[in-house]
């Protein structure tokens, strides 16, 4: 199964390399969001609330690319071809890994630009654990909403169904202060992991029903 | 002997397509599915390939007396259809690797088909002509693992050279169950059974 998931992941990266859209958009958004939010924060009461700036920039950066994962195959009429050769769970896991990588890379770019634009220094190695956990949770919860939007056939469904799934996660993430060495809230970090794990299990459980076309 | 057994299939969209359709598709007896436009030929192939669920009834695949699992069916079925499209961005080499997923025999047989159909491994699928895209679909479907062939208008866009090659491939695969859905009489020349949908 791992070998087959690697073939699927290779396909995702290959198509992304040829299309060159999602990663490019994510990188451009990461830089622009970090700059704009840092600039706006400096003019308002949010000045110094780097945690808020960071997570807001991350959310705005990654979401445009996330619902593409299933819609790409549906719009290009590749889904039946894909399902003919691979199992639904293999497909869902490969999509999840691709989204995880997309989010993690975006978070690194946002973090680097936030540090640069706000004249901050890297505070703790612990923040990378938070980045990994948050990428995991965002990837798995949005995998679920991407599956729903693929079944329903609309971009707007992704945006709407994302709200109840992602807002609780945002609330937890806003409470994790990743820019201060001694105040990183690891209790909330575990909560983030459990949240992501729950949605990953739900997505895998129902992916067979949701991906199948009738 | 390989065979596909469909029993009491019901399927309807806005109108009823099948009302208790039952049939056995057997190896060595290629079967034609005929019918006017919209009569449900492609849908029947999609139901038979298990990509569509029937409203009622069952589709079962057998190798001898053994019923095949979904995983075994997916591996043993080759499909050529306008609804099964490879990725536009992938080269022939990558497509063969993707479809074979590490199975060397499968990969070698697809590469042999590429040679027979004069397909360049470095070509990108999305940049090919419609005729060559059809050749690629045939090359991927007729691999070493294929025991069931579901062909939806397989001659579409093929030149006479490719049509002959396709007929040779079907003739060679005598142990395979072959089902052809079409309105083109040319594609039925080697079929021994037929289903007419109205």
C-alpha cells in the first residue's frame, strides 16, 4: 500500500510541477499576506500580536489551494481513470499528504516572512513541532471539506462547509503562542493533533462513499 | 473460464434504463451492446465496471468458480472509454508507471503496446491528437493483468492501421471477456453475442 501511495504522491507532485499553479499561488499569497497583515497590524491595536498575524496569514495562504485536490480530477474527468487503478483510501491518503506538504511549506514561508517583516528572531525549535501538528490538523480537516465539496460539485460548498470545521481549529491555534519560547501551549498542541486525527479518520472512513461517482 | 454475471439490474436517471436486466458475459464470446443514443450503453459499461452502482441487482466477476474481490476486479479489468481519461500533464512513460504501480509485468506489457502502436514514451498525453490518445488508452487497457475488457466505442478516431492492431489484440486475448458498446457496425464484426437496449 505504501508503494502505491508513493506512486500517487509522485503523480500529484508531477501534475503540480507541470501545472505550476498551487505552490506558486501559495508562495505568492504567503509573502503578500505576511506583509499586508504585518503592515496593517503595525497601524492598529494588533501591533505586537504576531501569533494572530501568523495564523491569519497561514489560513488565507493555504485555503485557495486546498479544495483543488479532488475538484481537479472531477473537472478534468480523470476520476474514473484514477479509481480504476487505485483504491479510494490510497487516493485520500495521497491527497492528504500532498495537502500536508503544501500547508507545511506555506507555513514555513509565512513564518520566515513574518520574522522578517516584524524584525523578530526564531524563538524556539518547539515552534516547528507546532507547525507540523497544525499542518496535520489543517490538512485532515480540509480533506474532509474537500471531499464534501467534490461530492456536491461546487467551490462555494468548500468555503461554506469549511467554516464549522476550521473555526474551532483556528480558535485553538490562536491560543498557541509560537513566537514566545516559554509560553508555547503544548496542551493546545495535543488538542490540535487530536482534532486533525479525528477528521483524518472520518475522511478515510467515508471517502469510499464520497468519491464514488453515480 | 472467466465470466461476468449481471443479475436483475435496475437503473434509472430521469427515465428508466434497465428493468431487471440479467446477462452473462463469457470469455471467448465477445459481446456487443447496441442501442440508440441515450439507451444506456455507456451506463451499462459503467455499471459492469462497478464505477456506477445499480439501483438494484448485482454484478459479479468470476475466474473459474472463484468470485473476484473488488481489488482483483480493478486489477483485471481494462477499460477504453471516453469517460476514462488519463492525466493531460503526464508523459507516456509516467502514465505507464502510474498504471502499473510497480508491477513489472504490467509495465513491460504496456511498453510493448506503446511500441506496437508507435507511441513515443516522451510524449505528453495532453499534447497528443485524439487518435493517439485513443491508442494510449488501448495500450494501457490491454496489459498483462487484463482478463476483462470493457470497450466503449473503441474505434473512435482510430485510423485503419490502429483498427487492425486493436482487432489483433482482441483476437490474441481469447481468454478475456470482451464487451463492446457502440453504434458502429464495424466494431461488432468479431462479436458472437449481443444485447440490444431500446
